C-alpha cells in the first residue's frame, strides 16, 4: 500500500512538473509572440550606378548616416564574421544558451565581463532598436527581440540586417559604407586583414577607429586574425601576411562622379532607391580632372562642361556639368542644361539645309562681300572680306556673311524647325531672324551635342539619354547626303597643334566672348565642350578654337586611342569640282534668283507644283517643255537623272513624302515643283 502511494506521488509530481514546463513554454511563446518589433525596413542611401553597376554617387540617409544596402559581400568575410562572433548562428533560435552560460561563468569567476555571449541576432536586435547593451533589462529586451526576429525572419534576412546596420565609426553604418570609406572598394573581395578589421570594428566603433586610434584598431584586428589562425580558418602564412598589412589612415570620400547628372536623375525618379545610368564610371573619372584643369588654365572664374555620347545608341557616356561640383566658380551650376549663345556652332546645320534645298554644294562659289538685309549688315569675326569663296572654305573659315546669305535664302523659320526636328529645345525671344545662324538663339550644351549626334548619324539618330532604355529617334534633320557633305567639310579643319587628324569638328565663340564651344564627332562618338563663366560675363580673349578645341581633342584621347573612321559617302552624293557642277550650283544666287522663270527656260509640265502622286514606290514619268538639253533632274538636291535629251522620261522614285524637284537645262536655267509622293 505504501509503495502504491509513493508511486502515485511520483506520477503526480511528474505530471505537475510537465504541466509547469508546458505552461512556462506556452507563456514564453506568448511572451515572444507579443513582442513589438522595431522597424526592420530601415532607409538606405539612394545610389546612382554606372552602366556596369559601379557606384557613381550615393546620398546619405535622412539622419546624415552613410548606410548602403550590402550588395555583394566577400564570402570569406562572412565566414570570418560568423566564426568569430557567433559560430552557432545557423543552429540557434536567436539565443546561444551555451555562450550565455559561458559568459556568465567567466564574469562570476573574474569579477568582470570577459566575453559578451551575444549572438548576431541579439546584436541586430540592439542595432535596430539602438538599445543599451550591458544592463540586465537591456539584455533581456535583446533576448526577447532576438527570439522574435528568429521566428519572423530567416537567417539570411537577419544577416542582411547586421550587414546594413553594424556601426563602423563616425557616420558609417553597414559593411559597404565601411569598405568604401576605409578601403575605397566594394566589399565583394577583401583581404584577410581587411575582413578582420571589419569584423572587429563594430564592437567598439569609436574606440577602434583606425584614423584616430590606430593601435587599438590594430590590436583588435590582430586578435581576430589570431583566433582564425588558431581555429584553422586561416593559414599561418596568410595570417602572418595579414598582420603586416598597414591599416587605413583616413576615411575616404564617397564617390561623387557625375554629380550634376546624378542630382538630375534623382529628381526625375524620386522614388527609386537605385538608378542605373548609361555613363561609364572610368571615363567619367578620367574626364573630370581634365575639365577642372582646363577651366583653371583658362582663367579666373572660368568653368567648363563636357558631354560624351555614343551617337549610334544615343547613350551618354560621360557628363561633366562644371569644373567642380563644389568649386568656387559657381560649380553648382550645371552648364550642360544652361541656355547659352551657340556662336558659330549652328553653321553646319545651315549649310546642310542649303545642300538639301539645292541652294549650294560644297564646291559652290559664294560671295563674302558687304551686304545689307534691311538694316542688318552682318560682318565677319575678323572684319575682313574675302570675295568669292567656295562653300567648303566658307564653313571651314567660319565666315559669317556667306552663312547669313544662305539663312536668308532658306528662311530663318526653316532653320528653327530643323533644330526642333533634331530634338533640341532652342529658346528665342520673338520671331527668328537672320542672326540665329550666328548664335542669336539660346541653346544648351546637351542640345548642341544632340544636334551634332544627328549630323554624325547621317541626319537622323537616336535621342541622347542617360538612363537605360531610351530608344526614341529624332525626326530627319537633313538628308544623309547633306550630312555626309557637312561632315566631310568639318573633317578637313586643321586640328589644334599636336592633335591627330580625322575628327569632324566645329568651334564657336559667342558675342562678347561669353561662351567658347567645340563640338566634334567621329564614326562612333560625339563630344560637346563649353568653357566660359557660369554667370554669363565675358571672358576677354576667349575663342572656341583656342580654349575649347584642345579640350575636345584631349577628351577624345581619354575616351579611346584612335578615331573611328567616318562612313563613306552615300551612293547618290554628287562629288564634283566647281567647274563640273550644274550651272545653278556653280555660284550661289540669292533666294528666288536660282529659280526665276527666264525666257525659253525649261518648265516642269508633269508633275506640276503641288501635285500628289500615288506611285506605291514605282518610278514615275516627268514631262518637260522649253529649255535646252541635256537636262538634269534633282530631288531634294540629289540627282535623279542626268544627261537627258528627251522631254518625257521616267525617273526612280525618291521615296514617300514631300520632295522638291528641280530641272536644270544645259544653259543653267531651271524650274521647280514641290510634290507629295504616297
């Protein structure tokens, strides 16, 4: 009976114990489940990256901290971190009871804290709450939050939070900010010595800062290396080499490449955490010092700006908005977007339009003599007159009078329309006048580079863009033949002393020496250069040829070792000497004179002016009256038929759209008709 009663008591005691344990477990579960977790989606720095993912610029978070998303981290660093800080990280539930018991026993035996016993999860709990570390209340809160974190997040996410929030001295948080600031590199590949320092720093980030407390930093790093060697995680020779590696002496500045464009991209996409640009970080880094040096050499208060683009794709590869983002020369002003007078840089467009309209050819003679257009009397930059010159020479010498003659014949509105078709946004007060071809219009460096990109692409090309995915094209600005003729003329310009030949380029100087320009292209790339003062005041003696052209050629030199060849002429290009040209193209005549109806002049009977032909791409018939053969027929300045003696003949279809047909006879007399082909 007694034994039976004793057995019953044992069973009852065991049941009570199990019940108590179960109740305690359930209470603990409810305690953990009720844990009010701090926010784990903490703000990280907005990052601007280049085309290959390299960091161009980062912005500190709202509290002034550099806190970057971890990204790719060296797996050797991660292994060292876990082995040193929390070797049972993969197995525990947030609290390592063995480590806690060991830490408590050491503290009782030694009368002071020897090891902390905190897991990485407990450290994350402290970091995201910014709570105390030493007091029992703080430690219990960390334990509770750590247990709750382990229930709600996986191990990878917990490790991510540590790598994002761990403090590394000053205003640095997270492994990427630390690696960039202390070593100037991403943490994807670290040396053992670098990894050891980054493992040791978060335990005492201010006391172990290598720039302020190098001895403490070295001692902490070396303890990590010694433990890794003892545990066999690091070979003895690698440990010895790591011990000899010097510590960083200063914090490095974070990258600030393409600062103006980065600001603009961030304003365009305010919700984006990461923005990938089309820029090439290496090229940007090579060009920024070059631009700063050129501005310093140009004189006091002078700034500079450069844009580099691939005119095949429209991708902007480098963009420098000033001589320095924080420079005293009003470096905060992004000149790539500022409206300035383009000087002579619009002249190639005017000549290209004239070629297309059949008004001129590169070998046409044009008068460089005094002329009046109402009350407007244009003058050349040097005040001289050269008499009759070839159009090619007039553009290469950047003469003013010939280009104004052509602008008057074309009509200023046609020049402005071509600028709009090129994807630019010119600014003009009032109606366009003849002075627009000499710089009497506001335009930005970005838009001028856009115009030259279209010229380089045969008269039509992609819109320049700085964010991946831009594939819109400009409208056709000029024909591919006219574009090639313009490029061929510009390629003939003598380069600055010591620079190689092969670049098609044009310089310009605005009125009052306020802006010095140079724009150039080869078979692949286009570069625009500006120098001047950001406030628009004159720079005495500044000329595009002296200031901007050398910088243009140097920029191409930083871009690549040699120029890409320009394309060959289109098949229909009329490559003749002046004497071999059709009579109306041998010498430029003012608007109306070239197409004035003369006695017995040829007349286009069919198609008549204003006709609309439904040809469906097939050849069509031309009928003539009057004139003296042989005849030539041009469409938009391109020969469709030459050496024709018949007065009714078939010609190839020039393509859908509007076309200007011009018939020329042997005496140089002409007639014209504007038709539409469907």
